[in-house]
């Protein structure tokens, strides 16, 4: 009988612990972190549609392929001394840049989500899918920048 009584109180003790541990200001807990910001990005044929600015911190990118063909996405960081991304892609002297996230080629109508922590600076999206004519979407205009402040 004592064993049954002990197990009957275990769920109640666990719920009480969780309420105290997750309540702001109780037992030194700070509560949950703020929700990440959302950044909506639409891939159309040979173009990215997105805001030109974003806030510092965790961003959840919601990516939709609204184009008629498949598209990929590479998120890169650009230092201030790097030329604009469109110029950089056509240059004979390209500079290495850090990659933050990649989405492989996605079919039309697909949606994906990823999250990254962004610091102040310049960033760019690039689609490296190549069409049957041998030219990448990036060289057809599917490369764009945004700033984080």
C-alpha cells in the first residue's frame, strides 16, 4: 500500500517542480528566452524577395519557392570591404566568405524553415542552381543582400 501511495504523489511532485522552475522570478529562474524574429523570404525565378534589413539576434527564416523551377539558397556573411554580391559573383577575383546556412535545391511550391543567430553586418542570399543553358541563377540575378542592425 505504501508503494502505491508513493507513486501516486510522484506526478504531483514533478508538476510542482516544473511550475516553480519555469516561473520567472522563482528560484532564480529567468523564464523562457524571447521568441526569435521571423524573416520571410520568397524565391521566384531569378530573384529573392525579402526585407532589406533584419534585427540582431536569432532569426527564423521561412523560405518559399514561388518560382516555376527549383531553387537553392546559400546565406553568406559579407564584410564591409567586400564588393556588392552581384559584382562579387562576376569578378575574376572572388573573395572567400563565411556560409551561415544552405538549403539544397527545392522544387516549386516547397517551403522550408531554418534559424540562425545574426550579428550586425551585411549578408547575402545566393542561388547556385544552374539552368539547362549552363548559367547559374546567381548570374541571372538571383543574389541579393540585406543588412542586420
